């Protein structure tokens, strides 16, 4: 039995990862589904159970350390082991730094996106070492390239990148793989639910959504990267090229980042 914890699995990428793992593993996989919305988790669990997977729903706010510990404890109490942890829970944000009056929501975003991943990983680590398992961190292209209006979000994702890169080296001899995934624009509602400058729900996306990657393709690439125990999963050609252009032509990368943002969300000149 392969036991996989997936945070942020009530909808979007996390829910699709769960469905794909259930479809591919059937009765050989147990999925521990974590997010704040119990009703949505139960719906995802039902779909996965119909595909043959065992499921455990654990309502969890990853921004609270004790809830991260409880998530892992419940997974181990039910299934006796953990083979993979997919740190997918997160929240988006878009605001020009000069427009932000109260930085409290910057701290909240860091607690959700970075500390939620750190706390879940810390709690699960002894069990992952015992199984020589896998850790997945769902970062973003905004964790590789700075995007205007994404100072808060980019900071959390750059921090994830640094943390999991270092952890990968620390765990090399323990046989635990660490895969960091870098989605670009994916056809989910995460940007609509993110913070705006006032710290309220944005309600709209500030990024150009044309040609957004499907949730199904994004989840497939993450699952494949985990199964192959890859270091990184950079999902778009622009992302792969931009990673190297930062070293060779950083000014060009700045212009490309600006071009990805809608005109009304760009800084005034």
C-alpha cells in the first residue's frame, strides 16, 4: 500500500493529483486528503474511492503548525506509514508593493505557502525516511523569476525553492527524493481567490490567462515527476528558457515577466 498525503486537495491541482493517483494505483494506493473545506474534500474522496483507492479526509489549515502535525499523526494512525507528501496547499496574491498599506497579509501568505510546507514536511520526515519516500513541493514559475505585482507571492515561492533545494541535499543519503514543481499559469481559480493590495480576496486574475495549462496536464507532470523522483519539474518552454536567460540576459527576462501581466495590473510609469 502506497500512502500519499496531499495538501490543498479539495479542488484544482491537488484534487486532480488525487484523482490521477487513484486511477493509476487503485486499491494499491491510500490517499490522505487535506484542506480546509471538508465538504469539498469528501467529494474528492468519493471520486477517488470509486476508482478503488482508500481515502482519509483530514480538514487542515496548513497555516497552523499543530494542524500539520495532526494531519501526519492521523495518516500514520490510519495507515501505519507515509510514502509521499505532496505540499500543494497555497494561496495566490497580486498587488503592487507601493499600493499595500498593511503588510499583515504578507505574513499570512508566507505562513500558508512556506511554513505550511515546512511544518508538514517536518512532521512527516521520520516516516518518509523510514519508507525512503518522496516529498513534492508545488512552487511556481514565480519562484524562479520575479513578476511585477507578485512580491508577496514570489517571496513565498522563492523561499520554498531555497528550502527544498537545501533539504534535497540533506536527504540524499537517506533515500528520500525531493521534487520541486514549477507550474506556470494553470486553468484554476487560485488567482481569483488570492489576496489583493487591501488583503481581501482579489476576485479576478491579474495574469494573462490565454493558453493556460490544463489542470489535468499540470497534475500529470507533477505525478510523473514524483514517480520518477526528479529534482525539478519546470512545466513550460518559457519557464525552461527563462531559467537560463536570467544568467545570460536578465533584462530580457524582466521584460518577459512584465509582458505576462495584464496592462491594468502593471505599475504606472
